[in-house]
């Protein structure tokens, strides 16, 4: 059973195949209008969402399928009345595909272990692979290639998007530099950096973790940042985190260090004046809304690929 739990498990060829399918879906959406007719996608959410929820639900509808939004807080699983394994076994009897946005990555892995239908990671505290597939699609659309580019990630290194970017870039031959504060709380998890470095050796890319923002940003083709206050971070940590992350804010001075035609990306939601200034987010270099749009096309491609054996037409 092919799931999408982490980009670590997806070979570069499979990533390339899904990106090509996403391009095709974007160019001719009508061709896919009945591709998942009669199929149901279950979407389990333990955290908020704008993009992931709406793009998956719309994507399923546009391909003739049906999506169910299921708030974990109102489920027996979320209220401690039922375990993950039994939940997985039951939903597999009803639906064709499951996507879940959960806090605990281990819980998602367990859900996939017991499910007999494909499971998609719609974000955990640890990783966010669907986002990074849309990011790769966007970068290739704008730059015409992936391999050999330089991507700089600034800000929270101990972050789901950062982890998935490290893996996705390393697999596809993009050199990635992460500029983040020192310390375990703010740096990417060592096992992810090790895995990314191993994939980078195969693709010819380079992976660098630095605590100097300028070193990360210099000559970058893509400058990427994400929220300093991810959904699972307690609001009480705001002041301390703003203090720690401020040197990594993406502002006009930092963008000047990057290539003159560098793209600015943020998976969104974004807060102007925090991880980037309004000037950068709203600049012509910013592609954040194209990036958000590509979630729709990539999610359609992911659903098509995971349901491949069963797709009609
Ligand atoms: N980028 C992203 O996953 O956004 P949402 O949290 O709105 O789904
Ligand atoms: N790192 C962010 C991504 C949001 C899409 C979070 O987990 O909230």
C-alpha cells in the first residue's frame, strides 16, 4: 500500500511523477473531472487549516469524488474512547482514501499501519510533505528546474515544513541552507538532517545548517520562511520566540543578499512583521499565493497517484 507519510519514503522518481501529474492537472483540469467519481476522501483534523482543508475538499469535488471533513475533537478517537488501530480499521471499511492532520507523528504512522486504504499526512508536528510537493511544483514552474538551485530557509528550524523541505530539496537536487538559532529547540532534528545529507549525496546537492542568517541567504534562488508560532506552540512562548527568531526575519536587507531574481516563499499562514516584513510578503518577488494555489493541483495529483489502480478513465 502506497501512503504519503514522509518524503523520506518517496523515491525521487515518484516525486517527479507526481509533480508532472500536478502540472498536467493544472493545465487541463477538465480531463480529470470524473477521475475519482464515486470515491470518498476522509479528512481528519486535529488542528486548524485553511489551505489544506479547502484545497483537498475542492480537489476531490472537482474530480467527481466526495470529501468528508471530520473534526478529531468530535470523534471517539479524539475523546479517548477509541484507539488509533480500531479507528483505522473502521474507516478503511467506508472510504477510499484518508488524509489526517494530527499533532503526534507516531499516531499518523500507526493510522497508516492499520489502514487498508492509502493515508496522506496533512501535517504533523514533525513533517508536512503535501506542502513541500506544492513548493517543489512552484519552484520548478518559476525557475524552470529544481536541481542545482539554492534554497535558503530562515527561522524556526525545528519545524515540520523545514523537515520536509530538507528531505524534498535533498531528493530533488536542490541545495538547501537552513538559517536558525542554535539549540535543539530551534534546529532541525538531527535524524532529519542526517537523512537529508544522505539523499543529497545521491542527488549531488548540499545541505547546510547555519546559525548565521546571512550565510543561509547569500545568493539564494529561493528564500523561504514559516511561522514562528506553529499551531502546536503554546501562546505563552511568543515573547521568547520573537526574541530568538528576530535575527532570522526575512526583510528587505536579507532579500538583498539573495540572487536579484530570488523568489520569496512562505507556506502560509503568515504574519507581517514577524517571520517576514510586509514589504517582502507583498513584494513582486513573493510567490506565496501561487504556492497556495498549487496545493490544489498537487493534492489532486497525490489523490490520483494513491488511487491509481482504482482510477477510472
Ligand atoms: N500551508 C498550510 O498547510 O496551510 P493551512 O494550515 O491553512 O492548511
Ligand atoms: N509550521 C506551521 C505550518 C503551517 C501550515 C505549523 O505547524 O503551524
